[in-house]
C-alpha cells in the first residue's frame, strides 16, 4: 500500500486544483415545476434556495408555479422544466411508456382525502351512494378506498374537480377530494364542520409528493440530477426543523395568498405526512411502490402492474468527471483514478474469493449479524411483536413488555385473543390478517388490553413476510401507545362543541337584548322628530337633532353587532339583484350630506362608468358604504371626502369603490388590526372620536362574503383611503333587477 502513497498524494493535488478551477464556473440553471401555488407544501425547495444548498452544488434553481389545469408531468416532459414535484401518478405515467424517473419521496403518506360536511348527513362512505362526488383525476387511492368498503362505484356520480371548496360549501356536491393540509382548514374557516375520510383508515397508504425528472436528464446529466436531489433533501430537512422561519420566508418572498395561521396548519399536517422522525427524508421502498402499482391495476388505471425498477432512480455515487475536464491535467487524473480503481477491485475480488472459501469466517460474520439484530430488536424503544397467521406470538421484546405489562415468557406461544384483544373486537382479527396478506404493509389503530386490565389505544404498523407460493411466514409489527393523543383529540371535539353552543347562546342573547333596546329607541327618535318640528329656537332644534343622531347611531351599532354575530355563525343571507352601482352609491351619500354639512366638509362623487350595472346585494353594499362614510366624516375635521367608483373588466375584481378623506389618518401599527372586532385604535378610544370598533369588522366580513376584499392606506395627519374590490356578479343567482338612472357628479 505504501508504494501507492505518492500516486495518491499527486492525485489529491490534481483533484484539489481542478476542483478549484471548477468552482469558478457559472452556475447551472435549472427549473423546478411545482404542483400548485406557493405554500408550505414546497417548503424544502424554498429552504434549499435561501440556505444556499443549491448554489453549493453549482445550481441556480427557478421555482415555477403552474397555471390552472396544467400538469407538472406534461410540463417537464415538454421541456419547460428539468425537474418537477410528483405524486403516485408516476406509476400510471411510467406504465404509459413515458420516460419519467422518481428521484425521491417527500411525503411518506398521501395527503389526499375525501371531504364532506357534517350538516349533509354523510357519516360513512356508504352514505355517498346516490350522491355527487367531485374527485380529481387518477385518485386511485380514493377509488381503492371505496372498493375496500364494498361500495359499487356505479352508485356514485363522479364529477370533474374544480379545485375549489365552493361546490361543496354551496351544496352542489356532497363530497370532494382534497389535501388534508389545505381544504379541511378552508371549510372550517367558513364556520362549517368537515367530515374527513382517509384511505389510510381503510389500510390504503400511497406515497404523496416527491421529486421526478426525465430519463434523458438522468442519462445525460447524472451529476446535475444527483446534485439537485441532494440539495433538495437538505432543504427539506432544514424546513422541517425550522417551520416558523420558512413560513416567514414564504410570506415575505413568495406569496401572501395564505395567512400565517393557514401556513402553520399546513406545516403541522406536512410534518405528519413526511414523518422525518421515522424515516430519512426522501426514502422510497420498492415494495411499497409495487403495492401502489397493484392498486392502480386493480382500479383499471393501468393495463398490468409494472416493476418499480422501471421508474425508480438508482442512486449512484458517481465520480465527479466534470471537474477533470477543466484542463488537460484532468485527463491524467482520470487515468490515475482508473488504475487505482482497477487495483482496488482486483484486491477486493481476491478477498471475496478467500471469504467464500473460508466457511469459518462466514459463520463468524453470520453470528455477528444475528447478534446485532437481536440486540437491536431487544433494545429498541418501540414495542416489536412478531406473530403468525393464527395470531400466535413468536417474539416479544422488552419495549412490548413495558407497553402491555406482559413478560415475554407469559405471551410467547399464546394467541392475541387470549390476553390483549377486547372481547368486542374478536371479529376484527380476521380483517387484520386479510389486510396484511393483501397489502404487505398495513397500518391500523385499535384498543388493546394491558395485563392489569386497562385499555390502551395502540397504533400498529404491520409488515408481512412471505415464503414460497406467497405463504405467510410471519408478521412483524410495531406498536405505539397513542392513548394520550386519542384522549386529547376526543377532549378537543367536546370542547369545540361546548364553544359552539356558547357562541350560539351569545347570539340569541344579543338578538333578544337588541330587540328590547330597539323598540324604545325608535319611540325616542320619533318623539324627537315631533319635538324638532315644533321647536321655535335654533338651540332647541339642535338639541332635538342631537337626540335623533345619537339614537340613529345607537341603532346602527346594534345592527352592526347583530350582523357580526350572524356573519360569525355563517347565517347571513345575501340577496343579489341587478343594480346601477352609481345610483346606489349616490343614494347612500345623500344620507350623510347633513352630517358633512354640519362639520363644513365637502362631499364629492366621481364615477368612471355612470351606466354600469352589476349583480350585488344592494343592502350590504349600502351598509359597507354607510360605515365607511360615517367613519370618514367622524374622523375628518376639515377638508373633503371623495367617493369614487371605477369599473374595469380586465381586473380579477372589476368593481372598485374608494372612500378617501383628509382626516386624522391611522398609524402604521394600528393598520395591522384595523379590521379586528372592537379595535378602535388610539383615536377611537378618545372621547372626541368615540366608537365601538364593530363597523369595520362587519365591513370586511360582508365584502369577503360578497366575494371581494377591502384594503386601507393611511398616513397620520394626511388622511385615509379605504378601497372595496367587488366582483361584477356574485356567485349567487340574481333575484331581481333595478333600472339604472344614476349620473356622475
């Protein structure tokens, strides 16, 4: 070996020199095609860019969002990107002969679920018979879930997916497919109670998101492919360790389409799907891919099962040939490497032949391997149980003794139903064996008995070991005591029901109190109007006006409080009609002319299209304008207030209504919470500008309910501008029509 040392030293110097030259080269630009818009689903790639992992590998990576209806596989195969984010659809693509290669799996479990709403009466999958279900293409795990439950797919009306929860919320369909990290949160935010059906509950467990490329990339650019894969997995490891940092990165540099709460929810669900605590990020099991292929075949998505070797990436630690071509010295380095490699392989061949001839040495290694396995099995922190098809226990490690309380000597050779399965669950044992035989890898959860008689909720991961002719030899199982988690989830369900009942009682109490206050207030306002007509002096007339305006303000506050409760409960009903927008705005402004005149303020109106007609809820549009105008007049001591209406069909939300004042303005710190319930800002808390902080919260919810959004810009001492963006037509059928006769002024 020593005689080769000078050659090895020279080789090291050559490699170091050529590598330093290679570092000066330009970065290799590649593109990654995402599956959807920017969100935490792609956190690892943001982290790899931000932490410089791609640049360390010599790559400049561009992340590309798809348009609606575009498929990452089609885009990558068309040459629009070198890499893409994939799912289990790669089995179907490969079976169709497309040259795609799966580089790694990020989500160890598929995020795909079936979602319904509790109010629809859908408690089980069987309740969907005769109903409409919106499902995305190639959802083989969902179709397999139906089949495993014995449901005839012909009894369900399957519709194309619109990639929105609106058809489900509007009752157009009774269930939709979606991501467990996305759609359930959106439904809950609308005040609805989602019902979630997961394929995993039926023993069907597909892979989720992963990374893929083309066969051409692997063959022509192997170093690029391996570098991209290596940096991406590093990025995912960093993202899972630092979710809050990545959420900040998404909001600051990529997208504010989702709120922080949504991203935090998505991050939590992503970690549950990736399971980096159990397996390395990017891990792929060929046996599990083979099982997925069989499910595709059973559901008619492919003509016959395919071998995972047809599309799985064969990780190969290649020598970095590229750096040796930087200069002519690289050719010499390659020659030396090949020489040393041939020598190394030859010496290994001699050692292997010697090992084969030495039976004693082989037996020694086997004994060492068996001892290692036994030590690992016995000292593992998780309960390992090995059993046969008759549920007879073959092996029982120390962790299983701690979880279930039984010593190995007490249970080995006994059947599960003799000591750890509750009597009411005896009928489920045959289902367990059936699942294990069919799936090879089966995950489930059920109640088990400890030696002291207490019940614990266990999660089981079962792996079948088959002999010749598919004979079941044994099942290797890992058990996890999840009782605390199960009880915590049940408590959360109970607490949510209590909170919902309290919210309902609060709304009923507020409506009752409002009714009792509104009647005497109406009488007071009426009497004040009579008094005002008979007043002989200006001073008395002003006093009557004060009573009237105060009473009307209090009624508006009560209305806002009632509307806020209705909005929170999701019971506000919109009544859209065909209206002339300019006329509605002008009528609303006339109600505030007297208040503006009393403060000597100028009230202006501008409109770009006086005759434009839209389909909106007239009452709710007026309610929003009343709140904005009332606030503008209240917080403006001098100057003017401008209401402008613009209509542009090229915008996503064509209708734009602006309320611009020259008032006291709002500080930047207050802007962040201006639409929060009961938030009045520093000015609203003073005696001069008193209020309840309800109006703007109601405004925002009404605008969102009509399918729009509201924005605010302000500067202290200069004034504020509130801009309401609305659709030309609400997503509700029109019930009437008003003639258009408004004029701009």
